[in-house]
């Protein structure tokens, strides 16, 4: 699975890959390589949902969008590369968490609309 994530990271930059496949590959690789999960692992059951479902399904979708010969070449390249890290993935997850916190706070603390 790690090799495929690195291959997708490479696919997002490869000119042989169609733009839709690049977009999916970039999103999956950024999320998989991010040091922060969308759902933290300490949350029972749900914490491992991304590791068990979201990432593998994203990899399967991206691989299907890339032609087999190109994917085979990318996998070959990925086996010689070291694992990259994703600052974009980290920033995206942090922004999603901040947006979620802001939404919860806006539900808990209603805005004063007008005067009495």
C-alpha cells in the first residue's frame, strides 16, 4: 500500500496521467502522506475508518483511472523512492478541523441578531 501511495504521488506530477486521475491521485497521496488523520486514531472504531476504508478505496479509484502500463512504471519508480511527506495534506486536514470547530462553536454560541 505504501508503494502505491508513493506511485500516486508520482502520478500527480506525471504528464502521461489524465487530469482527473492526477486530481484523485494528488488528493489520495496528500491525505495518506499527511501526518494528521481526518479522524484521529484515538476515537474508538471511527479512528481507524480512514486507514481501513478511505485510503484503500481512494487508492483503488486512482489506480483504475491510470492506464496499467503507466501505473506499472510508476510503481517501479516508487519502489526506489523514499516516502515523501505531504505538507499540503497536513494543511488541508488542519483547515478541515478548524472549520469543524468553528461550525460547532457557531451552533453552541448563537450570534446576537439585533437588539431587544
